[in-house]
């Protein structure tokens, strides 16, 4: 399944080529995903994704925004961009990590100085990662059982998120570092000191688009980075354990169209 998808993506990429350059402007608040006293969830009701924009004045962009995330990435969105270099992300070999349940699923925070990501002329520091099940982004209408978001913040509050898509398969060494001990979503105050853990290694071949936080306040101006190649794998057991930490077993916001934003992909050429 994955190799067919890669071939389809590659075929489209070589057919399209533009050189684009722009500067993403951060216009929203710098609040990280999750963590607010107003109750929101992933139900089909008024507190679910369809109602987030009405729950709080500051969350209006969840409803009215034009650059929202996640997106359904289609062949029409893919453009190669020769100005994109290798993904410039460097992390410490091991970072001191703290695990907790945000109330919406597993989240792991790390101290400042755990590494850095450079993209679009900005430098960002990793601050936390968390999981969504199933994936929030879809590629050619394909959903994945898990998407991990590694959230980075710049000194002036801009955000960049690397999304890692997981297929079901072999056990993930990375997820094995915490999947078995995620506190319940009913205990958001419980923190687990994981000691020093190994970080995910992002793929050097990646694509990027400008979007938003996928949770309230849905602030826009977020640089998204996703790899459409070499997906991660997680075992059925790991997926089941992590799913048990997500209320009602799913925490994915429905997708938006790219609305002409495009998904700019790095090319080796
Ligand atoms: Zn997320």
C-alpha cells in the first residue's frame, strides 16, 4: 500500500514544478495546542470540531479561518520547490522528557535547549509532541492509524510542527519509550518523568504548507512539515495502548481542503 502511494506521489511530483518563495507570517496567538479551561472535544456535538469556533470569541478562527489544518493532501496540491533544502532539524541524542495526558491524548514535553529546527529563515525549538489517532492529515484520501506532532516554537512565538505518519506494522522503538505508561485522560495532572529519551528523526525529504493549530484556538500562521515517504510503523499492541489514552478512541480534527495553498515538496534534483 505504502509503496504504491509513494509511486503515485513521485509520479505527480515530477510532472509539476514551480519555484515559489514566500514568508509565512505568524498572526495568531502563540498558545500551544491543547490546554484551555473551556471544554472542547471531538464529538459531533456543539463542543466538537464543528462547534469550536463558537465556544469562545478567541476561537472564532476555527470557523472563519481560511488557512486551517489539517488538510487532505491531494495530487493537485503537490508542487516541487527547488528552494527547499534538506530539512535542517537537529536534536540532542537524548532529551529529558515528561509524559502526561493533555485530556485529549498522550503528550510529552521537553526542556528548552533540546534541539532546533530551521525553516523559512526562522529558528524554532522543540517544546512538546503529542499524538492524534487516527491521523489528522490524509494523503491521497489515505488515513493513517496515528500521527505524531512535534511542536516547535520560535523566540517570538511562531510555531512549526513536524507531523509523522504511522502505519500499522513493526514495533516503533520511539513509541516504546512511553506508550505503555500514558496516564488516563481522566488524570491530566499526572506527570511521568521518562528520563532521557531518543528523539524522532525527521525525513530529509519533506513537504510544507502554511496552516493552523488543529485544536482550539486554531491559530493560523503555523508552518507544517510532513513527509510523504518512508512512513513510521507502530505495532497493533502499541496502537491499542495509545488509543486507550484517547477519550472515545479518536482525537483527529476533520480535514480541510488546501484552498490553493499547495503542498511544496523538496526535490533531490
Ligand atoms: Zn496536533
